[in-house]
C-alpha cells in the first residue's frame, strides 16, 4: 500500500485559473496553476511517518495523564 498525499483537484485548478484578471497589453500573464500529482512515498518513509505518529500519540497520552494528575490533586 502506498501513502498518497492529497493533491489539488481539477475544479480547484480551474477556479484558480479563472480568478486571473484579463492580461493588459505588454504585461506577462500570471503563470497558470498546474494540477499536482500525488506524492508516493517509499516504504522507509512510510515507516518513519508511522513511527512519528505513534510517538506523537504516546506523548499526547503522557500529557493527558499529567493533566489528570494535576486536576485530582487540586
């Protein structure tokens, strides 16, 4: 299973391109927005990401325990 990052869909690209003011003579038109391809991560990167998520969850749990302890003592 590959990890896929969300990307800009076609309607968002169309909307961004539609918002441009009409080009004046002698001026460069703003570069159009291109749809972004979803990024595919290698298995090592996925593992690193998962371990970071687990670490974050563990830290949150510890913080919650500390918070509960403070409230029970007060």
